[in-house]
C-alpha cells in the first residue's frame, strides 16, 4: 500500500510534497536558510549558525547595502532567504528578490504599476510543491499576491490574475471597509493561514476573522470567527447583536505553528471601537486572546484572554513564541505570549493552562456613559512583568530638576497610577503607551538555555474622552477639528503620526490641494480606508480644519447627523505624546530594555537598557534606553542582535550576560527584526533600516547586510 502511494505521488510530480507537508517541513528545518518569518514555524528568532560569535563579532563589516530607491513609511520587513535569494519589501511596498551574497537586485514587483502606493509590510511567505512551483505570497494595499519566486511574475492561476482581495471570504459584507494585511501568513501544507488589518475607530469596521486559503487557487478553505456568531463558543461574552455591530479583534501580528501537532497560534487585537465598548458588554472573546486552532480545520482548541473588554488598545501584537521549559524533571512544550503591557504569559502548548500563576486583579471601573468595563484583569507573576506600568509622582523623570518639576505639574491634572486606568473625560496616564510594552517584533527563544529574549518600551502617554456630538453651534473649522480628533487623529495624530503608515497632516495644505484631499477621503489609498460614508458637510469641515479656514461659517449641530457618532456617545481625543521640556520621556528611566527570562526558574536573568539618546550620551549620561520597535535575533554564537532603538544603531549583546559588545551606526533606524543565513560557507546578518515611522526619526530605504571579513 505504501509503495503504491509513493509511486502515485511520483506520477503526480509531487513526491517531495505529499500534500505540501514534507517539503515545507524540510524547508523550515534548514540551518542555512532563513525561510520563514522570524526564522521558523515557532517564531523563535533563533539560528544555529555560529560562525559569528562572541569572540569575533567586533570584526563584523558591511558586506553590502541595498537601497530600494523609494521612501514612504518605515521598513518593518523581516526578510527571508531561500536558495541564495533574499526576499524583501521596499518602503513603497514593492516586493524584491536580491542575490543574498551581493545584494544585487534579481527582480522587483510593483503592485502599484508605477503609482504611489505604500503602507506597512513585515515580510513575505514562501510555498513550494518541492518540484517546480515556487511561490512568494505578498500583501500590498487591498490584495494578496502570489508571485513566481524565481521571476517575480504573478501566478495567473491564483485568484484573479495572481491576486485575491483581502475582503474575500469574511461571511459578511465588508465591501466598504478597509481591510489589508501587514504581517505574512503562515503556510501549513497547502493552506495559507492569514490575518488582517482592520479599522479600530468609532466608525463601523470589518471583523478580524481568521481565514485559510488554498495556496494554489486562492479559494478560502476555512474561517474562524474572532467575534463569535450565534451558537458559537464565546457568543455569550458579547451583547446579543455585537457580532453584527462590532469589528476588529483581528490577527495583525502573524502566526506561529506547531507542525507536529498541527496547531496554529496567534494573538488577537482589541475589538473596535477600542476606547469605548458599550455596544459590546462582556469579556469579548476572542478579542485580546492567545488562540490555538486546528491548522487543518480552523477549529478552536483553546484560548487565553490577556485583556478583558479592552479599552486601551492593548492588542496582543505578536503570536506566542513556541518554547520549552523544565518542570518537575520533565520537558514541557509551552507558548510564551508577550503583551503591550510588557507582560509574558507562559501557557501549556496543548491545553493553554498557565504554567505560572495568573492573578485576576481588581482594576478601576469606567465612568463613561453606557460603558460596561470588566472589574478585573489578569496579571502574571512579577518576574514576567517586564515594563514599568505605574506612572505617578514617584515614577516621574529624574533627568533634571526642570524636567521633573514640569512633569509633576502636569500630573496634578491627570488621573495617574497603575495600568488599566479606564479612559475618561479627564486626562489620564497610559503606561505603557498603546504601542507597548512589547510589540510586533515579538520574543526570541534560545533553546540552549530555555531563555526568552524580548525587548520592551517604557514610555508614558496621556489620553482623554470627549462627547462624540459637538456642542450646538460651532464654526466649520471647529466642527472639522472635532471630526478630525474623533476619526483621523487615531492614525495621523494631531501633530505627528500615530500609525507609521500615516503621514503627519500638520502641513498637508502645502502638499495637496483641497480637491486631492476630498478625492482621498472618497477613495482611500494604501492603508488609508475610504471615508465615503462621511457626509458632504463632514468632508468640508475636515478640509477646513486642515487648511485653517472656515472660521467665520457657523454650523448648527443640534440635529446634525455625524457618520461616527450615531452609535458611539464618546470618542477619544487620541494618543498624546507626552514629553518633558527637552523632548525626552516623562517617566523615570530606563525608557526601553532588552530582557532575558529563564523559563526553567521563572526568573529574570538580566535586563539592560536598549538604545540611548545621543544628546544625553554627549552629556555623559549612561544608556537610557529608548522607545524600540522591531524584534531580536538569537544565535548559537552566543549573541542577540537587535536594532529597534531610536539611536539608529544595530546592536549585538552577549546572550548570557546582556553585555553590549558591538554596535554599528546606520543612517536610519532599524525598526525591523534581523535575519541570518549562511551562503557559500559565509554567515550573513541582514536588517532593514527604513527609519521614520513611530520613533519619529529620518526615513531611509536601505537593507544592511553584515559578515566577517573574507
């Protein structure tokens, strides 16, 4: 029987595939390639290569630099390397293949056909039948593309002309909603399991359901409803109509996979609207959850919710890393879930049961109209709380007397204290800010010592709420400001962007005409959704606000219908950057750290500042740490490589001690996770350096590749 099956596979031209699993398993066990996002199915960020090690890392030199030639948002891509080709994305979301030894461009695919394009992309996925069909799956804008890995040409038999819409297969009408995908899906056999990016503001938005597509045809094979439908597990944790009214709870940070057990893991985001949840009473499963699903069918195996009824935009920004730990003399397979609060939850891989105690701690109630906040939130043991979560006078900056005095004065008008202060009309402190804590770069795992390596940010912000309906009479400009704060500031901010894919609109009138802005609101572009649902008056008002006009035109708003205010009584004023008079964070240092946690003992092995401010460095200050975004690379050579910090340097730390032993000053920040591979006997380490984005530094377009001298 087995012989006949083997012969049949050969006859089908798929003897290396056997339904795709064998080829993929061999591919992802390679020690020389970096063939999947974050290194392997488990998202370990780990490589067994050790040519570059503690003793020679100081000899690293630039092997090549590739410039994309376009700039837009930052580059967050963790590139993959297969059979000598490095697959990556540019700031304007072109997909490229480079010679991994020289950085020479082999092919380039432009999904915009010469148009402007742009957005965020963190990498691509690869699938092969083991014979002649080799595909790169790549997302840009509204679509997922299947490209020939050798030529970069779309595979015409996939979807329509080589692409499918990210709006496909949602079990509901999402035509008018913004849906994309920033992080690559994971390939399991002949399935591509995919998450999405969706809206999160007060306007209606798409649900974040998880879908699996056939890698050959693009046909949807299964769906998991992250907002359960009637009769499904978890439906009772919402209001009866929430599944029709509420969106998001999406997987935007990617997936990990236990290939032997056939379990796919992910972390989900908050339901929308994520600052007020009166229309979604309850815990809101499966928002803010670690999920374990059957990879073949999409059926739930277990879940763990890290935030109940989220009001802080504390998404789970990354899937859990697959790890092992020793307990009672036995090796136990676990997953480790980082959170935006800087918490780590260690869960049994098969059951989801916490391996260390989790305490439900009482948190303050909300006083917002119609809100039903949850009375408790889960906390891991203290050793697994890696970020500072308390902002009060004791935790205000000690950088200098002037800075401290100003911050203490600011605090007098703010609600302050520990994490999970519900947003309210009064200004309230948020620490960590909504960008983390831990972020999409995720955690690395060192299998030699059962140690988790993860970076966190420690920066405070403030937020507040306002009534969604404006006062009875105001100028057109004031109405535009109200609409902008309620809807647009969520991404664009008031003066600097919150979302790295979104430019500042502070001086937009110098770049675009009123007609161009009106057309953008109608059609959307890149990661920006269409705001065709805005009334004519709302569009006029926002334009007046951006162009500083409309001060004399008075609007009666008592009976005015606003597109975002019909079902949401209050809206946030946005995420407000909070700095001392010199522009430094307002809380005490360190402002960013790299951490090593021993899973066997449950203890923090070391914690060191990650990055520094050059201005403070020149004053003789020791490293302060900075906001950081992008993950680590852990190697058998005893090293942790990471960019991430605002000093725009690429760093190498000793993974046993946390000592900084090498760094390289790049022209722009490396806000991405690095990759490593071996080619022709030489180990290379590569990182995207696109700058810009959330950290607010200058933009770049480069990939830096390092190696030891020949």
